[in-house]
């Protein structure tokens, strides 16, 4: 019984810790996130400059008679 207890405690001790590969200290914190966002913004701005802009559609003639909003005399 003592042997089983030691194996269980040893397994628990070994399994404690961070799972996954180590993270470089240059990738941790706020500064790398801000720089990454700036790079993405710069790339997005270049893409927006290269895309063609659609022409603005003309509005309908303002002198066209429209139907009244509240018709009178109907139910």
C-alpha cells in the first residue's frame, strides 16, 4: 500500500507544472502586443490604399413627388 501511495504522489509531483513549450520573454507583455497591432494596421493601410474605391451612387432627384407618409381618408 505504501508503494502505491509513493507512486501516486510521485506521479502527481511530476505532472505539476506548465504544459506546452516554453515562451520566449520577448513575446510576453504589452509591448510585443502593441508592436504586432501596429504591424497589422500598417499592412491593413497598405491594402486599403491598393484597393479600388467604388464610385458614389447618385441620389434620386429630390423634386420627385413622393407619397404622403400618412394617407388621409383610408382605413
